[in-house]
C-alpha cells in the first residue's frame, strides 16, 4: 500500500517496467552523448536530414535512441507524467538551421546540464519584459 491507497500489482509491474525503460534510455543517452561530444555526428538528427546518406556515417544506436525517447514520452504522457531527460533530448533533436550550435557543442552542454542536475530546468533565464 502506498499513500493509504491500494495499488494494483499490475500497475506496480508497469511502473517497474517504465522505470527500467527510463533507466535504459538514460544509460544509452549518456553513452551516445559522450560519443557525440567526441565528434561523432548524427545523434540529434538523422544523417539523412543533413544530406549525408553514406552508410559509413550511419549511427543506428542514435536512431534507436530517438525512437525510444519518442515512445517513452508517449507512455509518460498517457500517465500524465513527464520525463525531463526525454523531453529535453527531443527538444534538442528538433533544433535545425544555420544558427544551431552544432551537435558536438549540444552534446557537451547537455552532458554538463545532466551532470549538474539541471535537466528539466530552464536553460536560459527568462528575459524581463518591458
């Protein structure tokens, strides 16, 4: 019993499974971020998006990580919950354009935020409105 209410054993099993998926996502994300910070490209967007479709440059682990993040985000949303790590990773995956800081820099910055425990907090202070 938690918080004075009965918990269905099936619900607890689902929670355990979700926690395991979230943990596996975090472990894979950290490994990919480390590799990206060392210069490997394709973590935050598919190489096809970058116009480079060479099989030598494909990064299947990164593609699976993006798919897992989307799936986890959907599962958490169904439970009316959020996973800040998934959300922030997917936000970073949506950055495209000439003014983006580049994957290596994004990876380093994201690793730093994770290590400092700042994931899920604002990345910049809100600007004061006039």
